[in-house]
């Protein structure tokens, strides 16, 4: 008999989408699975929907508690699961009917530790915005995987993959569940350190729902500050790993860290009612952060040539600790120019 697979679905205020998600799971060609749904403090009708589906199919188990966040919820789902393999599915997304079978087949062939696939980005359930092709049919080792993480995002998300439960269960309590931005990568970094063989497949079975309303118009300072700290914490873990295990990519991981942190610094300037003095104080506070100080001191100047985006000048200012110049340039020039160009594009 085929081995049991646990499909873990965090649920939070998704009454509009939850039925389609659950129907896509129950319609799978692979039948030996359990569905672990964790209701993460929903205030809409999501819990009632879970209750009805659980009565309809015994493979669905649901649990409900106060809101703890996505990463905490996924880990809770793993603890409550019994399958040999784990698949994450977000509750506003859905999967093709052969999704579980294809992933299972590819992880069990030659005893892989993890398999990842491509996905579609879909709007209004039918309009395919993009076929997101990140993977071909190939096998990679862990060193190649970390090289890719240092250069792009295709291994960051926790969905569209299947992995062995045994690869994460012993380290599950070491994961920082307070992460809100980058929680997928935080989970994957802890998972990837316990695996050796990865198969990628050129298969589009995961449907990611595009939600243009997910980006709020009013940027809140508290959220942006949390995003900066989360980015520092997550990429510090990546930096430490490459320092210990993949020396050739150590500089690449350091540069990736500073690039992402500076992007968040710039986004912070767009927060409601922020002025130059307040902005500069925030930036100085983060520049005193021990993790940032460590990583900036480790970056070799020549490594900044790896940065190809248009914000390279800003990144060099931070690298050289020219905080006053950075803040003045962002607040007085970049921010107004960005808004002017944005208005022109809309008109």
C-alpha cells in the first residue's frame, strides 16, 4: 500500500476560497492522505466550513485555537500529523488532481529527500497570469541548493514541495515562529540542513491565487520595522550556514542580505507621516544591530559588484556607513521622484 501523506493547511479568514482548496484535495488521484487543517483564530465562517468537510470525509482533521501566525500553524500541523511525507497547501490556493501523486512518485524514486515543482499564478480562479517556471527535471545536491538560495527566491516558499517528515520533526522546536516576513525561508533553512538529495520537476500542479488586495495602500511603520528585523534574522541564519558549510557562497549570501535589508530601509521611508529625523533614528538603530554589524564587517568591497539592481548606490552608502547621506538621498530625492513616476504611470 502506498505510504500516508500529510497535507497541512493553515486556515485564517478564507471563507471565500476554502471550499475550492479542500475540494481540490479531496479530488486527488492519490488517496492515502490525511488533511490537517489548523484554524488560526479565524473570525469569519472558515471554522464552520472545516466542520462540514470533516463530517463529509474522515481524512480531514481540523483544530482551532487563537491566532499564532502562519509559521507556528504549519509547525503545529506537522506535530499533529502522522504521514511519512509532508505537503503544505495554503488555504486560498488549490492543487491539480494529480498533484499529490506526481510529487509522491518523484520523491520515492531513488529515495529523494525533497521534491519541488513549478506553479501557476492565477487570478479570479481561471485567468492564468503566469506560468512560473523555476525548475526543470533534474536532481541537485544541498550545495547547489544553497547557491540558488543566495541568488534568487525559487527555493524560498514552503509550498509546492513534498518532504520527509523525519527531516524536520527533530528540529521543529528550534524554528523561530515569531518571524512574519520570510517565514517560509526560515522554515526551509531548518529543513534543508537535514536533507541531501533534491529532485526538481517541470510540472505545474500548484495554483497560487493572485490577490492584488494583499498589498495595503497605507504602509504602517510598525509592520515595516518588523519586516526589517525578520529579514535580518532569517538571512543571518543563511549567512551563518554558508560560512560553516559553503565557503564559496559566503560573500554571495552576505551581499544578498544587505541588498534585501536596504530595500526594506527604502520602503520604510514611504511609511505614513515619517520625517527625516525619525527615519534617520530608525536606520541608526538597525545599523547598531549586532547581526547587521557582523555581516557588514564580513562583506568584502569587491563583492558589491555582485549587485545588479538600480539601488546599488544606496547599498554602497549603507556599506560605507554614510547614514546621513543615505537618509537625505532617500527622503529628499528618491521618495518624491518615485511618487511622481508612479502617478505618471497611473495616468
